[in-house]
C-alpha cells in the first residue's frame, strides 16, 4: 500500500485529531477534588466509554449534547455521586473546548496540500463547528451523527462520505480512513472494504480509555499524525530518488 496513491483522507475527530481524554480530565478532575472522590480519572474515562455507547446505540437520533448530559448523569449514578445539573450541563458543552493533539494542526496543514480532507464524527454540528476553529484547516466536507441520525460504529457516516466523494470523482479505493478507535472506525471501515490507518494515541498506556476495546486489524498502525506525515514524506522521497 502506498499512502501517496490515495486522493482523500477521512478522519475520526475526537480521540484522533482532538485529545478528548485530556479535555475530559481537565474538566472532571476539579470536580473529583471538590467531591473528595477517590475515583481515578482513568476509571471515569472507562465509564464514559460504556455509558456513551449505551445512549448512542439505544437512541441514535439523540443529539450528542444530550448524549453527553445523560452520560454524565449515568457516571454520577455509577459512582454514587450526588446529581449535579451544572456538571451535566458543563460536560455537555465542553466538547468544542477539548484541545487538539500537539501534532494535529501542523500535520493537517501538510496533508491538506496532498489530499482532500474529510471528518466523520459522532457529534452534533454545533459542537463540531467549535472544534473546526481549533483545527485551522478547511475540510472538503464533514459528516456528523446529527447529519445521518446514527452513531458509529454504524455504517451511515461512511456510506454518506462515500456518496459525497463519488460525486467528486473519488471512489472507495481512493479513500484512506484514519482513526484512533478500532471500535468506532477501524472495524466498520474494514467491513466496508476501506483501507484504514489506526492512530494508536494511547500507545504505552493501559486500557482503551474513552473508547470501547475492539479487535480489528488496520492496514497501517501509527502512534501519531506526525508519524503518518513522515510515512508520506518517505514515500515521496523514495519516488524522487
């Protein structure tokens, strides 16, 4: 497989481009201190992954901000914390404040010179709009859960993206899907016959963090977007040699 042969890159956003675990931790850690709770942040992230998935699969048309509110209420219940509506609301509105990974913007700037860039995200349009301002790079189009009334690992995100790309003259074999979550992205991408890159953002850490653990075999594994950029540059240099 040669990365330079693809015409478009589609990205999962949160967990791949955006460091949602750091964003969630920055919000939640002061609450844990206020509550004098012994629950570690890693356990909150694991609970988040489970509760979020429940709401997304049971009510796929639910806006992501509502998913976030319900998820936080479930987390409170799981750990026996008193219900705090202010926390639930802050949690729901925090999405567009989560920071990009350190290598994201520079990597996207480079990749945008070689590919059409697309985002396939499990959020609502308003939350993603706030995030796009942080990414600083124009995307050819985005597909959100709000757009398709479904959450990944369902297939509608991917099917919609393939339809839009086909209208631009790009077929399935011209798309490379890049994502951190095997559960939400690599596995359904493989089901559809897409070529996939797994960005193992949790390299060196235990557990699967804010995503559910799933076995799926990507075509390429990297630990950062910067590493994907280096692979592309290496191919170009080899071609020019």
